[in-house]
């Protein structure tokens, strides 16, 4: 099984050199109301004990595509961590129930297959099909190419990484991509606050909240804030009752249980594996650097921390200036985002990020970094003891 997964990851790494996407000419095609493929069987829980560290405490312009920057993470506070839930050992013998049938759907607000709207629609539809392009932005790039290739492979299509007509026809079965949405009081009330750049400045805040309403809406709808604004030109999104156009991502079906997670350093992908050893979902990730490489090998998931505190210890980071330890409050702008899933290797985990646009384009300190919404999706599909295979 692992040899086939390794070949799969290398194939996706090869897609990095695919030229910029060329969208197929627009054609008229009715949206088909069919559900995603039937999910695989559930995974039984594998018994293991969580290993946690003693507590540590202390007294939008668009970025260039594929920009590489350095970020940091560290072990979260142990009081935030709890064992991942156990699951019934009989679950392997039980077929995964089919996804609920799709509800009657309105026609897509937009039906372009070209340009900004076309690429944005394709990204939304892949997200709905469990093949994440990362942050939806309506731009071509490596994450989008990998997602198109992944969707083509899972759909049984020729893998080109390009949006040809056959791929569009398969994607639009998961539509609509765009829908109207009326902003609520909850959406616009905050609290919002400016987040300082230094760790010590962050530690003085009561919470690492969103900077503004556009950033909050971007996370809710998996979209780059500037792309959401471009989708709704001139619209004031700070007022409840305002109708806007958003990606249709709020009702994505929950992922079925994974028997294994495989992370490819070369392809910058996290893949969920079913009981037959086949990939059924994939997500872009940041995986480490030459200085702090991904810990290649066989590990397992042990613990989970939702909205965790974050321990900053400069001694853990190569090149960091000496200084005291600091405890940062929880929030979506935490260095580990809204979720930490601890591995059996101490100080390493799968976690969120405050910068979803940098996923796969930035280095980590050896951990596996995902968008906040993707790590929440994956956390519902794993259990304590789920194997995690990290490959070059």
C-alpha cells in the first residue's frame, strides 16, 4: 500500500511544473444533482495513551504567488490537550453509511468556466468534493494544480492538472459553487482587534481574534478576503442584513473515518486513506524546512487541543533571539490556529494557521500546518491511535 501512496505523492510533486492553468472554453451544461462518491468504511480505535508535556508558563494586499516564508510553532499547553476519542472496534466490520442525498439546489449564481470566476468556482467545487485547493482565491497556482490533479484521479479521469471540459462536467455535479448569503449580527459583531507581530505583543492580548470582519468571513467561507471583496465589489460587509455572494462551503459533508493519514513532504499534501489503502481526500500542507525537516517515519495521533493556548519558548527555535517564555491566548490568529492534534513524537503535531494563503508556500518548524477549516475537517475523521505516515 505504501509504495502506491509514495508513487501517488511523487506524481503530484511532478504536477508542480505544470504550466499555468488553461480553462476549457465555456459550454452550457446543466448542474447534475448527484452526491459525492460513497465513502469508505470506518476505522476502529487503536488503543494508546496520550503523551503530553508539563505545562510551560510565563510571569490585505495579495502576497506573491508561491512566496516562501518562515513561520514557527511549538508544543501547546498540556492543560488544553485531551485524548482523541475512542471508536467502537466493530466499526471496521460496518459499512460506512452513504452520504445524505443532495437537497434540491438552486442554479449557480455564476456559470463561467474561465477567468477569475471560473477558477474560483472550480476551487469551491473541489473543496466540496474533499479535494481542497487551500484558500479559495480565483488564481492559478500549485495548490490549485494539485487539487485538480487529485480530483481527476479520484474521479477516474486522465490526470493533467488542467480544467478541461470533462473535468468541469465532473466538478459541476458538486454545485452550485456560489450562493447568496445575508450577513448576520454574529458575523459582524467581532470582537476584532489588530494583532501585533511579536510573540510578546500577542501574549498581552486577551485573545488572538480576527483582525476585521473581512478576515472572519474569509475563514468562514474558505476564501481569501481580497477575493471575497472582488466577488462583491463596492459592498460594505460590516453591516448585518447585507446580502453578498459567497462560496457554497457551509454544507460540505463530514469526512468518513480514515484508517491512516499520509503526509508527503515532496507533494505538500495530507491524504486520508481508507481501509482499501486508497486516497479519498487530500489537503495542501506546509511540512518543514531544510533546517527543521518533517520527521519522516511512522507515528500516530495521540491528543487534540481545540482553541489551544500556545507556549512560546525561543530556546526551541533555531536562530530565535534569547528571551523569556510566553503564553499566547487562543484564537484563529494563534500560531497554531484553532486546532492542534499531537503526534506520538513530542513537540510535533498537525495544526491550523493564521495565514491560510501561505499553506504549502511557507516553511514550518517540522510540524504539519493546514488551513483552520481543513484541520477542523480532518480532526473529525481521526481517532486516538490513527497512524500517521510521513514520507519524503
